[in-house]
């Protein structure tokens, strides 16, 4: 089976140096004004800039681009709908929270999106790991109830995509005689979460289970638990991983970039972020934080796997760092343990896409791990 390479659209902003930008700025942090102003070299998440990234990702051979969901981000549905016309093949992995809209409305939105994009929608369902951020959206449910609601939501959503008329009453959601007049080609559902509740929902309803960038031995253990959950539901899952990346022609160059990312972080900022992350409800966030414990001298937690990204930002907190060959080796290693989808990102996202696309991708292709494609100029890559 081949590897699927995906990129990332930084809808909370981009920078060469600021590690607090990303797909999951800690919900324990302050307001949007705290993270969106006064940053040196900040790139605003405009349609023009995000369009540059999307067009480059497409030309470089990435299959899709993840667009995150957070109080710190632009809305993923609206932003990617604006980018669809700027690309021809690139798919958009739209992250959204199922408790904030009804399954019928989500199905309608997805159906419309599939029609206007030519079938280029993927769905990243994000239950929400922190009560504090969920309350910002007016969601009063606790974590366990949120996962139960997500299961109900996906049960209805998948039935609507098949053309069923659905009447359903659950503990958290209900619909009556819901249907789609023209069901679309069903977008694949990506879903992540490290808790037992998350794995049960993934086993029943996800197409691709996503894990964060933990060391391979920890990933193996998590994938085994996900497979068991799927087996209980008489299903099978495919698997993906979310990672940052710093790839350069030589390892020394890559590690120099990684170290520069930390140069501007004062110790008090790291300490404050670690205190906040230690209080996280998210099992995945706790696992990420435990990999380094806030220590800046123990950040290479596995060969070429660097936890420095997670010192001050929430969510995906590790990066593959190394030469083009080394990064390809690590992707190959993860693929061998069962991962097929790689959602990658790097600072800044425009330039780093070229390092991956021009430096690492040809190596993977040469090993037979990628399907070839024709770029927008007609070249076979």
C-alpha cells in the first residue's frame, strides 16, 4: 500500500519562528488577541496567502491539506470553499466540531461542498478535548458526553450519505425524517483521540484513525487498541499520523533550523505553557507533554523525532527533523507499522512545503511508496 502525503493550511497565521502558531493553539491559553497580534514576521491567514500554500501543495504532489478548527482559527468550511477555485486536484481535509451543528446540516454542507469542488472534501471530525474551549462555543457537555454525542452524530451522518431517510433519537441528538435529496460521494472521515471513548467512536465510524507523532512503539500500542475497537464493530480502519517536519539537504542544516525555533522562547513562556498543558483534559495532550516534561535538553525522543514544537503550543507537538533521506526513512518506518496517511506541516508552511515536495517526496517515490501524478504543467512526478 502506498503513502498518502497531506499538507496543512495555517488558518491561525504563519511565521518563521513562532511555535505558538498551529492547528491547536492551547485552549487553556488566553484570547485570540493574545495570539494574533504583535508577532514579528507574522503572516496573516488571508485567502491570498493560504492560496499560495494550497497551489504550491498541489503542484508539489500533496494529496490534501488539513484546515484546523479552534477559537484561534479562521472557519475551515468558509476558508477552504474560497480556496477550491484556486486549485484543481487538491483535496481539503476540513476539521469541524460535531456538537456545534446538526448532522443534517453537516450532511447538506458536505453535499454542497462535494458538488462545487468536484468531490474534493475530506472530513476531520474533532470532538473537542477541553471543556473551556467548548464553552466558548456554547457547548456545556463534558468530555465523555461529547464523545457519546460524536458517535450519535456520525451514525446519522453516515446514514444520510447513503441516501437513507433517518429518524433518530439519542441521548444528545435527534432528527426526524432527515434526508439528502442528492447524496454526494461520501467524503472520508478522519478521526483522532487517545482516550478509550475516542477509540470506540473511531472503531465504529471512522475511515482513517489519526494519531499524533509519538515514538513508533507508542504508536503501535495505540493502533492495536484502535484495531480491537474496530473489530468489535466488525469493521477495519486505516491509519494516519499528524507531524511537523524540518527537512533539509543535510541533518546539520535541519537541526540548526530546529534550534533556531527555540532561540526566541523565554524560559518563563515555556514554563507557563507546560503548566497549562499539564492541566489538559485531552489524553493526547497529556501524552504529548509527557514525552519531554518541559525539559529543553531531552527533546529528541526517538531518532529524528523532536518534541520541541510542543513546548509552547497545544496539539501536535513533535516534528521529524533531519536530512531529506532521514525524514524519508522515518516516514518509511511509520508506514511499516501501519500508517498510510501523513499530515505534515512546517514553519513557514509555504517554504517548508517545497522542502518536503522537492527533497523528501522524490525519495519516497523512488522507493515505490508514492503513486506518481502529473503536475499542473503536465510533468510526471
